[in-house]
């Protein structure tokens, strides 16, 4: 409950706008504006837009090193295994396999970031619990003592800067 979910959603929204701005500018310039001006048909605009989105998603998957997700979902969608000697090109992967592969890749990256945030707090809980038990205070919840230490660590380590920086660094700018 700390911080409130509204703040986290707002932070996520504004960081998404910042990260996706270059891709959205490309989509607007190559697909949306020409379509609205009547220079492109609907199918051509959709093809141009999906090309930029595909590039963005493939870049993110490759930056995270999660190409095996693309292979797994492609094999399921195509109902056949890709031999190890055969390389899967970007153009062969349908959006029905690329979208879930992108989501899996982003979830893996988010869990890694979450684990890196959780681990120091877990160590603080273990140290506080050990100290309390060694002092004979078994009935005192360790959370009452460890919460101020966790907040202090987060503030001293400039936690918001580290979290936002890790999120921004997880996005490929290629």
C-alpha cells in the first residue's frame, strides 16, 4: 500500500509516454497522418504501423535476451518445431506469436527488477528478526522495527531514481 496504486499507475503512464514517444512519432508520421490525409489506404496504414510496432517489440525482446520466447510461441502457432539449424527471421514471425512473446519478455524483465528491489528488504527483515529473537522479543512483529529501516534505506539509496532508472534502462533505444 506504500505508495498508493494511483501514484504507481501515474508513474507507469508517464514513463510509458516517455519511452514510447519515438515509436508513436514514427507511427504518426508513417501511418496515422497519411491515412487521415487520404494518402494511404487502411490496409497500408495498418501495415506501416504494425511494422514499427514489430520493430519495437523485437528490439525489446533481443535487448532482454529472451529470443527463446519467440521460438517457443512461433513453434506453437506454426504447429511445428524450428530445427536448430534454421534461424527464425523477424518477417516470418506472425503478430499472434510476437505479442505474447513480447509480453513474456517484459514480465521476465519486471520480475528481475522486482527481485533486485525485494532482496535488500528481505535481508533487512531477516537481520531484524534475528536480532529480535536473540533478544527474546519473539512476540514483537519484525515489521514494526524493520519498516523504518527499509524506508531509510530506500531514501538514502535514492530508491525512486534507481527504480525509474532501471525501468528506463530496460528499454532498448536502438
